[in-house]
C-alpha cells in the first residue's frame, strides 16, 4: 500500500496521537517438461518420450527474497511513517512476528533473506524488483503486490486487469528464465473493503484516512450513499480480478505456489491494524500474515 503524505500526516498525528492513539538456461515455463518426439528407425513411426519429472517443492529453501509493497516492508508496523522490515511477515527478525525467513531458519540455520519490496509499489514496479532479487539468486521469492493498483485517486485510475496481468506475468517469466530452480510464493491481495469496514469504526482512523490513504476505497468513509457503496464494491471487485490473475499466471509455472486467496479471505481485526493509520498490518497483523503464508510455503 502507498504511505500517507508525510507532511499532512505528521501534523495530524501530533494531535491525534496525544488524544489516545496508543541459473539461467531454462525456458520461461517454470521448468515444465515437454515431451520430445523421436522416430523409430525400425518402424518409421513416431514415439514420444515421457516428460522429465518436475522438481519437487523444497520446504527447506536456504534463502528467500521478498518482493512487494508497504505491507511487506512493514510500513507503520512499528513507528509512524516508517518502514519496519524487521517486522515484515516475509523477512522480519522480530520474534513476535515469526516470519517466513525465521521459520525457514529453524530447519536451515544458514538461511539468508533480502527484502526488496518498496512502499508505494505497484505491479508495474515488480519487474525491476525481480531483477534486484535475481542478483541474490534466492532459493525462494515471495510476492505480495497489487493493493496500490486498486488504491488510486478514483476507480477510473485503477490499473486495468489486462495490464496488471501482463506486468505480473513479465516478472514471473523473468524469474523463471534466469532462476529456473527458484520457487515463487504468491500471496493474494487483502480485501480492502474488509479493512475499510474494520477501520471505519475508529474515529482516529477516519481522520487519518482523510489525509489521502487509499482514496478509491476510504474516501467519504462514513457515507452509505449508493454511489459510495458502488465505488467500494468496484474497488473490491477489481482486487478480486487482480487475485484471479495472480492465481492464473502462477498456475502456468511448476515452481510457483499461489495462496488460493487465503490472505484475501482473512478477516483482519482492529487489534491487527496499525494505530498509525488503521489500514496497514501492525506487528500482530504481520504475524498473522506470516502464519498464513508460511503454511502455504511450507505445507
């Protein structure tokens, strides 16, 4: 998700917080084997060789690189207006989070990790992140992207689904081409309308939202007009379409796992959202993401 404007939020927080805010060479098909045709010299007939077995999914990869946006950077999880990668669900070091990389380290003590996500990133930024991650040659890559493609100034400004699919597909094709043995874990985008329905009950959160956080969903937070409800539903439907694209593109690769909508389906509570914006996951919310996605990666 995109961070809040710093100047506006810094002024608001001053009053609000005091008020009680507590190796290449593989084709870009993910290593799926294609049968090879051979001609029998004795009969002149064609016979097709059996495909090579796919590499089994390794539940003990020795390294992980995390791609994505402010959720994976841990934005607002520790301090206001600040990334907190140590609280990231993917690569964080905080014991209370028990991140994916920490869980991997329990079985592979030499596990290394890199968080190359960027707060405010959209899917168009993913190919560049993929190139940065590829330089580390990680055994696993995690991807959680798309909230900022829906969190736009208006519904019309949201990233078109076809464009979203193309950008995501380009990133995965690149990773599978240059890192054919690397596993990719793809997380679904959270239900932004659910986050609105939780945060709207908090007066402080609604004041923060007025500073410009995810306006396509959070604008006029208290309005129950037909137009406001239709706008929120349109944003939610776009997230559903993005998640469908994530799953479909991932399914084309043998070395890719999609969470099946597990993150989207999870119903975050107020105790799992940052008290700095009532929208991003706090440390507890990051821990929940770690449990959900570790279950997918290591299950």
